[in-house]
C-alpha cells in the first residue's frame, strides 16, 4: 500500500486536518536575484542558498515534518551557462560530502529523484552513497530533486507501464492511480501537503506535477538565501488557515460539528 490516504478522501473530509503538514515541498528560488541585489556573482547566491537549505532541514526536523522535498536542479536548468551548471554540481558535491555525516547523525533518510543520465559519474556515485548510508534512518526523509522534471518522470512511468503491459505483467484495464504511482520515482512517498516557492515567482516549473495535485501552494516573496525557520513557520501558519477539501465539501465549523 503506497500511503494512508484517509485524510484525503471525501467520506472522511470532516476529519481534523493535521496542523503540521506531513510532507513539505520547496522550490528554492531566488539565489541569482539575491546575489544581483548585492552586486555579487550568482555563485555566491547559490552558496548562501545551501546555508538556507541546512537551516531549513534543521527546522523541518524540529517542527516534526516527516518529508521534505527540495527542488535543487531541474531538467530545464541545463539551459543555463556551463559555468553555472558546473557551480551547481560543485555545490551538490560539497553538500553531500560535508553534510552527509551530520544528516545521518540526525537520522535523516536521504533520497534523490530525477534522472541520473548525463550526470558526471562521481555525482551519480555520491547520490548512491548518500542513499545507501541513510537507507534505514527513521527520521525526516529528505528528497532531493536533482536533474528532475515532472513531465520526464511521468513519461518514464508511462513507458515502464507500457513495457509491463507488453510483457503481460500488468493488465491495462487495471491501471488506476495507485498502480500508476508505483511507477513514479516518488512511489512510497506521500503526496506533498504544502508546496512553497520562494522569490515571488508563481509557477511550478515542472516540479511534482502529478504529486502536487492537491498540495496547498504558498508563494513567498523571500529570496531563498534569506529563508529560515521563521519563514518556514510563516508558511506552516498559512497552511493551517487553509481549508483542504479534495473536491468534497468544506469541513464544518467546530461548533456545528459538536451539534451534529
Ligand atoms: C534557484 O535560484 C536555484 C536554482 C534554480 C538552481 P535561481 O538561480 O533560479 O535564482 P534566480 O531565479 O535567478 O534569482
Ligand atoms: C526552478 O527554478 C528550479 C529550481 C529551483 C531548481 P527556476 O529558476 O529554474 O525556474 P524558472 O526558470 O524561473 O521557471
Ligand atoms: Mg530562478
């Protein structure tokens, strides 16, 4: 069973929604603008972005968030100059090498989603090492979307389903949402409840298009390098105010519920 969806279905829409989202996904945007505002090279913005990521992981653990997915390099980011791509890969290397032991000590399970094709071999090795070391950890699951694009992910799943059907391992008529999700890279990871994008941009940029179908979207003006625990708490507060309906009816106000 992929996940417990009791809190999502219409027939239990009256159930109290949890205050803290189980899964928070973040589009960490605005590093370049942060640097430009200070007359610094974009790399400096990305460096400070890694520091913001460290703060955010610690805050997520303290706030008892169970899954944190971060968008760190998109399939479309290959359109950037080679120098910047090299800098971003360099920062990923540094992050994994320097932070892995600490993440492991904090019982964080690290997973990577995205294509490993086209990545320098040492990076692919580092990603596998991080996943293997932290495989059995029971704390926060940190999902790093690296070289990730949601359309590519969905296409790969569609290809795998077609392949399985050809080999008669799956019956096309039985492919429902649950069966299809098992082919996505996020199989076994619950859908994000809250999706945050920093820097004021209001788009998904090919991030978790399937999984975010019912995520609460929070767009914040803060540039990613300035993001901290207080900013995360601000987003959680906004999440708490939202009325999640999943296509059903609004949960009745507490006073009405008591009378029912
Ligand atoms: C986010 O910051 C980091 C990545 C996309 C890798 P940007 O580099 O997109 O920063 P802006 O959007 O140019 O400010
Ligand atoms: C999305 O940010 C990708 C990441 C944060 C890794 P971009 O800065 O690449 O997105 P666009 O180009 O503004 O849509
Ligand atoms: Mg950007």
